[in-house]
């Protein structure tokens, strides 16, 4: 099931964040209360299910580490990724270093992005929307062109 939607939430003083039921259901894995937090792009954090994180890791394992950019990405990504537990109230605790990395404040936005969820500081998300929202049609054309087989 594709993860979709936009959800405003708050991060409490103990750095806990409640995951909305719709997103939790999308992550649902048999008997797993684990999710993976990792650095995302444009200053957000990404949340993956265990299976989603493993799928990403498998994809990355096939990339050649002969280029310094690939090695540096792998170092930065995996050194900051972390397994977190979902508690009985459907909350996760975001490690302080990841809160700092994404400059998360009290108000955040969770967005479903197909196979993962992104956590954005609300101000940063609002800025992203105002800068990129009007480009939706152009972005659609480019994304669809990239997904078509090239002949």
C-alpha cells in the first residue's frame, strides 16, 4: 500500500512523535514494532518500515563503491540511520542528533511518499510548498518522462 497524506503533529519535550494511524497501517508488518529513521533530502528525515529499509539497503549494496561520492553518501546515510521502537501510543522517539540534523522544532509535518514517510519541520515544509507547489505540472511531466522507457 502506498503511503500518502499530510499530517501535522508536534514533537514533545522527550522528542517523541505520534505516528498517525493511516501511516502506521501502511507500515504494518507482522509482529514488528520497529521503524527506521534516516536522513532525507532537502533537510527532512525519512521513516521506513523494516522491509522498506532492507529494500533500500539491498539497492545500495548493488551500487559501486568505487566513486568517492558513493562512499561518502553511504557513510553519511548509514551512520545517521537508526532503528526506533514504536510504543503503545504509536509514538517514536527521535534521537537528538536527528532532531538537530533536520532542525525539527515543536511543530512538524509528516508526509507519505509512496514507500516511506518524511518528517519536516513545519516552517521548512511550508517554505518548500511555496517554492515548489507551482511547479507541479512541470515536475509531473519530467517524472513521467523519466519513468517511460527510452527508445
